[in-house]
C-alpha cells in the first residue's frame, strides 16, 4: 500500500504531462511590417493554439498547438484567409487586397518590402 501512495504523485504527473502535450512548429509566412505581424499572429491563434509569434526578419511563424483541438492545416488556412501567403498556399487576390496597402508584400514597389 505504501508503494502505491508513493507512486501516485508520479502517475498524476505523467497523466498531466500527457494531457498538456502540444506540437511546436514553424512555417514561413510573407509579410513586411508590424501590422502584418499583428494580423498574422491573430489569424494563427485559433482555439487550441497556445502560442503564435511571427518574426519579420525571417518571415517565420512559430506556433504551439494542441493537435487534438486544431491542426497545422487549419492554422495555415486561417492565415491565408487573412490575406497572407504561406509556404504551403497563396492567399486569394481578394483577401490580399483587403490588407492595408503598406502590407502589400507582393508589390515590388512597396518600400517596406525586404530587399
């Protein structure tokens, strides 16, 4: 009986760690400014996403999510729907041109565009 009582905290910890398992991954998302950053991160934060941070310099979005609640395909679709191209899919022209003009990363004349 004493062994069971001693083992109980370890079993509870193992169950808790398994319940909190998440996927941590990155994907490339085009953008040119801090307004893009805000929109991309907001689009990525679906239910089940615990962390989303986009870096302008590398165009990399890091996300942590619970794969039992959401998958990368849904996160990607939300970002594309918001007007941003990802490494997997191109946003529609309709969604893209709803962005603020300073966020037009496809326009070679956009002064925000990285060279």
